[in-house]
C-alpha cells in the first residue's frame, strides 16, 4: 500500500525514480491505482535486489510483497525505461512472466540467501 500517496506525489516520485533507474540500467513497469503501487523491475541482479530492499524499507509503503524473482535471458522492457501502465495491463504482463518463470524466488541465487 502507498499510505496516503496522492497522484501528484506519485508523479514526483516516478520522475526521480526514472532518473535513478536510467543511471542504474533498471527497466520495468509501474502502476498506481490511487491506493496501491505495483511494479515489475528488471536489470542487473544486485541493483534490482538493492532497489527492492530500499522500496521494502521505505516508510511510505506497507505490505510490500515480492511476487516473483527470476533470472531472465531477454528483457521484457528493453528500451522503455520505467513505463507507467494501467493496473490491468501490468497485471497481464505479470501473469505472462509468471507463466514463463514461475512465482516466488526462482533465481539461481535467492534474494534472502544472497543477503545472509
């Protein structure tokens, strides 16, 4: 959940996130329905993992869930940076990714094992 996040605040966060993501080769998609933020992130494993942990510890968010994490050979978002999508479009892409790679942490080195 994005506790009390307004559309204007979300737009400002997204602006800064896009700049940071571009500098760190992060791509993906994001959706905001006025209550919940949903993201798909891809890029270098260590950078994506650190970004996820940063998002997870951000006090503006509660209930952060890692739906799936996988090593992929081909980018779903190459050349798009961080695309803003409708929640339903992002959901359909997420379902497609999960059908191909599974849910949960199926990466060669699980996130929390890597951090231990």
